[in-house]
C-alpha cells in the first residue's frame, strides 16, 4: 500500500474541473505533479481554501516545486498531512517550505506569491505509518481573504462517531496524478510523461463509502474508522492520487459554509475498484487543532454574503473600443450602467465589495480566442493567460465569472474577440 498525495474532490454540477499534483511516500514527496483521477479543471474560486506546498529551495517554478496540498483554516493557519512534512522520520524545517494561496495554475506562481512558513506542528501521535496523519502550518504573515482566498471551517468534535454519514458527498481538489494505478503502484505510471501531469487545479466529487462507524473500507486492510474517512467509489474510476496529499476533503453545502471533513492521506493505487481513498478524519483531531491554533470548530472567520443586483452593463466594447489583444481597466464599484433602460443609473456595487459576479458575453469572428476578466488595482500591466470565456470563430458565448475587486476595478484581456459585453449580476460583501 502506498501513501498518496490525495486531492480533495470538490466538483459542483456545472462547474469546471481541476487538475495537478505530485507523488509522495513516507518520505518527502518528489517534486512532480499530475492530475486527480476522474476530475476536471476548476478555478481556485471554487475551492478558495486550497493551498499549495512548495519546496523553497527548488526550481522557482511552481509547477515543479509543488509537492503537497493543504487547507487554509484561518488567515495564518493551514492543515495538511503529516507525511507531507516528515522525511524518513525527520520533520522538515519551516524554511524548506513555502505556501501559495489563491492560485489555480501552478506555473503562474510568482516569487511574490510564495509565502514564508513560521512554524510546523506534526501531531504528536504520528509515527510515520497511516494513523494520525495530520500537521499544521503557521504562516509568517496572515493572508487577506477574497473570493479566491478563503478559510474552511474545521468540524466540531461532536462529529466523531456520528458524522459524516455514509453517502455524504465531498469535494476533493489538488494537483495530483490523474491516471488510475494498481494497488501495488506508488507513483504515476510514467512520472516523466506530460500526459500524466497538469498545471491547473482539479477537483472531483467523491462519496463517503463507510460512514462514521463501519470498520471496513472496501478491500483496504489499513482502515481505522476512528481516525480515517473512506471515500470514493467501490466501482473505481474517481479518486485522489499521487501528488494530492495534504489537500482537502470538503463538505460543501455552499462555497462559504464548507467544512474540512478530511485530509488527503493514502490509498492502495488510484481509482481502483474496491479500493476507495483513505483520508485523515479531521473531527478526531479538532481539539488538537484548536488548542494549537486557536481556531474554533465551525467558524472559518469569514462569511461573506452574496448580494444580487438588477443586471446592469458596465462594459460594452462596441462603445469603449476594446480591441483584439487589448487589456483594459473598468470601474465596477460606483459605476453607472451603459445603455438600456437603466442607462446612467448606479450599478449598485459598493466600494468595499470584495468580489463581483459578472455575466460575460463574447462574440468572436476571428481565430479561436479567449477573454480573461481579472482583478486589477491602479495598473493593468500583468494580464494572466487564463480565460473566463473561451470561444471559437463565429460563436457568441455567455458565461459567468466571480472576480475579486481591487480599488473597485476589474481588468479585461481580450484575445481574438470581436465584442465583449459584461453585465454585473451581484457582489460579495467583505
């Protein structure tokens, strides 16, 4: 049986998928990544608590340096797997690890995105096997919450022996191997083949197989119900895999009320029939997490509310002259509606809103291209090569995007677009 870097599966219906991760054994993981099995690429705004653990002395390439995942539980604390930070019985030093938050694409991690680690805490009962596989990371500086960086709540200790029930659906996400492997395998089939690796976050939905009291988990021999969750599909086909370890197994009624039920821990192969994934049961360790971090169960510390507004257009390239490959900056907070019966009225987004929900419509008559709507402050000189809307020649595509606000503005990068129309649908309060 091999240790897995397991990705927390969080794929909501109609949401894009996720990808990317790395392999690890009971030693520190090898800096290689790939995808979750059976999942899809997703934006980190779908799982804003997702963090990436990076080797600080690596290549300075996020894609190569990422070795595990983690879950943000407050502005300064992260939950991960103990086996991610223990190498052959020796705990890694804080300065050997850096953290990235709010990122979907590993190769786009910049030096300024790498956060320093202050302290590491491995559970005192972890001995290097499969039990008690949980650790805590304290950042040097707290992060700022936004639509792409948000904490997830830890479960109440009262969940122990009672919740989650069998059949509960979880979202698991990460950057791990996306190929099914047999129970005897402890890495991707070919760690050097690009087909097995991904740069973008992936997620998948998995179900609780055994519930909080059953003592078996398919054919897994090392299952301990008191400290582990059994999740996946007995038929195989979906799972976390090598490179996803430490990531979240989340119960997600809504994006802003998610609970960290489990931590990607280990398994026998990936997505094999009769071998669901095994995750650290966080409720068994909630009291230790609280005593170490001060973070109370059930309170993520950030509960933004979504406020819908009457749709109002704020961007119309037919008026503003947004052209192919242009990058333009538009005010949303305090903006007035362009055209239609509400022309000239305030859109209704306050200046202190943390994010805005936009309906983006693109008409393309040239080569296939994309439109990226992203946060920008006083400048718009760094435009990501990530799309909110893809389209092909001659197509009109409508899509939605949730974008963090900086100084009340959003930026738009259009590649190959003929016209771009953006309407405000609502906002997230701070």
